[in-house]
């Protein structure tokens, strides 16, 4: 359904700031290969979505929304959403949205 454009919505309780990527939500296949992961990495919100590159043993695609979680206080209940569009993935955090988060060479170092 995600590939068809249906949004995946997650409601979470904010804990302490992470020092590295931590899963907020993830989907794995029967062989424990990561298909999708959404999670915080310090103040950034990160999306991993499995691509053909991983079948070729290349590094997974990481889409990063820099600073998305800055100012989100522990104990809060943010709404996180991810959906796929023709131009890439979209991440939403409460009323804000970053769209598209495309996996292109030019965006590899951008937030």
C-alpha cells in the first residue's frame, strides 16, 4: 500500500535525544532484511527505504530531514507520516512536511 501512495502514520512518545539512528518504526521481511525504517538521529528524522541498490550490495538509501526534531521536547506526542509519490518520499512531522525526499546524487549531502 505504501508503494501505491498510502500514507503510513505513526504516533510516538518522545524520549531523550538519540546519539545515532534509532528506529521509531520499521518493517523487515521474513529474512530480517530492512524494507522500511523511520527514526530519529539526533535532531534529524531519517527514512530508509529498500531499493534495488541493496540487492547489488550497495549501501542503503538514506533520506534525511535535517533539524526536523529540533525543539521537540521529551514527553511530547508527535505525529510522523511517510508516503511515496512519483517524485520521491514525503515525511511529515505534526503540521510540517518535507517533500520530496528524493534519492538523487545531488541530494546525497543535502538536508
